[in-house]
C-alpha cells in the first residue's frame, strides 16, 4: 500500500513539478537558490559530483568517507540539552583519535568551495551524505537546508569499537535514536567502506590486501552487510575480528536477538529504514536551528540577475530556469518602472535572447527531472524611470493561454538601483576579482565595503570572512549618474555582499558566484 501511494505521488510530482510540503522559493533567497543549484545542477557542487558511481579513494570509496564524516559530525548531539549535531563542528575535531582516518580531512577538503555566506559547511556535509548514498545505488533521502556552522569543537562523543553495549545504547540515546534505530543506523552506515589496518591495528590484527577490511563483500549501498552477518559469512572485523573487545557491530547487531537484523534482510525494508534514519541523522541539529522544508528541484527559478549602468541605460540581465518537460516554450520578460511613466500599461517587455538546455544532476534525474531550459534575457532599461519589478509570460505554443510567472504570487521585486554590482567594468585577474560597484548620486563621499566569504584551506577547512574596502577609482569615471568604487577581491572568495550607506540609507547587495550568460 505504501509503495502504491508513493508511486502515484511521484508520477503526479513529475507532471506538475509541485511537491507537497516542499520548500517554496521566493526570489531572492540566497540559501534556497544556492542549495537548489548545488543539489540539482550537475557539476555545480563538489558535494554532488565526486561521489557519483561510488568512486574509489584510499582503497575505500569517497561515499564511505562522506557518510562516516556526516555521522561523526552529528554524533556530538545531545538530545537532552539540544546542543550539537550536524553543525560542521567536525572541522575542529577531525584530528581527535575517535575521528582517525585520512577520509575525514579529505572529505572536508572535497567540500571547501561549496559553502558561502548563506550555506554553511554543515549543509554541505549533509548534502554529501545524501549523494554518497544515491551515488552508491542507495535510496533517495530528502534534503533540508539551513544548518548553522559551529564556531568551536563539540564534545568527544563519537562511539568507539572498544566501548561496551551499554555505552553505545547511551550514546545513540543521547543522539536521539532508540536501541532498534541504533542497530539499523549502524547497519546502514556499515553498508559502505570498512576498517583500515593503519588506523586500527588492534582491531585489524591480520594483514589484508589493500590494508582495509570492508564491512561487506559488495561495494555499493545495499544490505549485504546484513545478509552476510545473518548467514555467518561476514568478514566485518567489528563482528568477527579476533579482538573480541572491538566486536562492537556484533554486540549491537545481536543486541535484540537479531530481530532487527532479520527485518533488514529485506532489501526494500533496508532501503526504507536507511533513508529514514540517515535522513534523521542529517536533520539532527541544535535546537536553536530550524531547517527548511525539503528542497525539490525549483521550477521557474530566476537567477543570475544583474543590473548595471551601461551606455545610457541600465542593463538588466536575468535567466529563468524551467524544468524541461519537452514543451517548446516561448518566454517574454515584462517589467515596470520605478518612478514616472515610460512603459505601456501592460509593462515593458523583451523576448528571451537565448534558450539553452542544461542537464540535471544525478539526484535530479532520480526525482524525474532530466534537464532544464534556461531562458536568458537582456533588457535595456530606461535610466530615468528605472525598474521596480519584473515578471514573465510563458507561452506553450500549443494553443493554450499563456501564463504568468510572478514569483509564486509576490512579484519579482528589485528593491533598489542605488548600489549595483557592475560585471562589465569588473575584471577577473590572476589574484581574483577586481570588483566594480556603481553608486547612484551620492551626495558625499561614502564608504563601500564587501563582506567576502573565503574558503578554508586544506589543513584548516574552515570558512572565514574578510571585509574589502572600496575606493573611488579614476579609471572608471562617473557615467550615467553613477560613481564607481573598486576593490580587489580575493581569488578564494566564495560570495560577496556589498554594503554602502548612501544619503543616510543603508543598502546591501548579494553577489553570488557568477555564471550569467551575456556577461
Ligand atoms: C557504535 C557505533 C559505531 C562504531 C563503533 C563505528 C566504528 C567504525 C570504525 C572503527 C570504522 C573504521 C574507520 C576507518 O578505518 O577509517 C568505521 C567505518 C565506517 N563507519 Fe562506523 N561506527 C559506528 C557507527 C556508524 C554509523 C552510525 C555510521 C553511519 C550511519 C557509520 C559509518 C561508517 C562508514 C561509512 C565507515 C567506512 C569509512 C571508510 O571506509 O572510509 N558508522 N566505523
Ligand atoms: C583489543 O582492542 C583493545 C581496544 O583497542 C585493546 O586495548 C587490546 O589491547 C586489544 N587486544 C589485542 C589482543 O590486541
Ligand atoms: C591501497 O592498496 C594498495 C595495495 O593494493 C597499497 O599499496 C596502498 O598503500 C593502499 N592505499 C591506502 C591509502 O591505504
Ligand atoms: C545472531 O546472529 C549471529 C550471526 O548469525 C549469531 O552468531 C548469533 O548467535 C545470533 N544471536 C542470537 C541471539 O540469535
Ligand atoms: C519553438 O517555438 C518558436 C515560436 O513558435 C519557434 O520559432 C521555434 O522554431 C520553435 N523551436 C523548436 C525547436 O521547435
Ligand atoms: C504585483 O504586481 C502587480 C502589478 O504591478 C500589482 O498589481 C500587485 O499588487 C503586486 N503584488 C504583490 C504581492 O506585490
Ligand atoms: C543624494 O543626495 C543628493 C543631494 O541631496 C541628491 O542629489 C541625490 O539624488 C541623492 N541620491 C540618492 C541615491 O538618493
Ligand atoms: C569609512 O571607512 C573608514 C575606514 O574603515 C573609516 O575610518 C571612516 O570613518 C568611514 N567613513 C564613514 C563616513 O563612514
């Protein structure tokens, strides 16, 4: 019954692309915007790319390393105090003995360039866990965003193999899992990877080829770890290793007379239980954090908007990304003035100058989305009357009435044209970006700054931020009513937010990583 309902639900979802309970995107929303890109655009995030095809690393898999990293990050949670959990505190803990293994730092280095001012490393680690599981053929786990990164290490509460069963039950209880859930979650986690001799010589007492004993004989995410345990053919050293003290998987798996392990012998049940428990694992966050609803591929997503003075007008670039349904759509962008009258009553309009197809990520294809159509616009906006809002009209070219795309009913609003990032005057240099910001009619000399989010290093994988101070730059003389302020921005910049106070009003402008057509 459950499966039947799910099948109907997925079919509906793939037709109307509206998933009940999914996060609703109201542009601009840098968090959802970035997470959607990272989840569903191929190659956009290392956290959705590297673990595809269950690829190998260090004689284990990248996926195994990512899944272990996520569990160890979560394991600092204390459900009684509501502290710890998926908060990327692991960036301060990876050199603790309980987190031994090259995979920890390597995985964090995989993720270095994925965070930005709005997306924390904790969201990226959680995304990595989801992609690890599907990359190895496992079930799809919903992704919620909004985790907040810790600024210091959490308690040393990762369970260790030499601890007794009572300690493990207590650890999992503190993390929010019952004894049954503990058995299942360990079985799910130990579907991937294994124990390496270099790190655990007291567990791996015998030499094995490649220096690692895998938990199961299959590489992928499946229940072989369970079935081999039940058949007595397992080579999992945490079950059958010669050191009895460190047979933690045996103590855990058999702790309820094998009832739970027997239930996981069904592959469907294994997948369902693992999707649920790994989902709960990555959604275990400090009680002060509220996660978004699950993020599904956003249909009709506006992104990469740019507004800047150019040759006597304001250039406005925008892209509308539509989930490809095979329909040959024509899209027109409309806009309305900020002041005065310039446009006809129905709005000024421009057709898209380019329609391209972008493939979807592997995770998106598992959700029935195989490609996106990118409709790009380049409008010359009247300088004096400017622009206050825009919207789109979509024609399916099949005789049906065109429909309006208006940001789910709230319009796409351009809140200001006073402080603008100018991509054409800006330039990329060896050292990074030479960023140019146009400021409209400042009455006095003002301070323009940017908060730059900088990626961590391969030894300290912690995102940081710096403030750049902009200066008036005579090589960019005033034009079109704007003065131009410039500053070099670090090549390690992940995103920037420009801040300026003009005539007593504070303005800020988020400038994400740019890949807009037409720039
Ligand atoms: C009592 C609880 C647990 C203990 C004592 C334990 C212990 C271990 C040990 C000793 C290793 C070998 C690490 C290495 O050699 O690099 C390992 C690997 C691993 N663990 Fe656990 N674990 C536990 C729970 C979990 C859970 C809940 C998950 C995830 C849901 C998980 C996921 C993994 C994965 C994926 C690996 C393989 C890593 C690789 O191959 O690089 N473990 N675990
Ligand atoms: C078994 O492992 C425990 C915990 O690491 C260690 O203290 C003990 O010395 C080991 N026993 C043998 C025989 O290696
Ligand atoms: C992987 O296994 C090979 C032997 O098959 C070994 O030479 C190498 O050191 C191992 N690499 C790691 C990182 O353990
Ligand atoms: C559970 O299964 C394991 C592996 O087959 C076996 O060694 C153990 O005796 C079983 N325990 C119980 C209580 O049935
Ligand atoms: C799509 O529709 C437009 C407008 O009707 C038409 O000009 C264009 O050739 C069509 N493209 C394809 C690929 O059918
Ligand atoms: C959206 O824009 C239209 C046209 O300008 C306006 O009538 C409507 O009130 C706006 N809606 C919202 C929610 O701002
Ligand atoms: C700032 O003040 C000056 C002088 O009053 C005025 O000319 C200018 O239009 C103002 N600029 C903005 C962006 O409000
Ligand atoms: C501008 O920034 C500089 C350096 O941060 C500071 O000394 C100065 O007071 C600021 N001026 C204004 C008008 O905020």
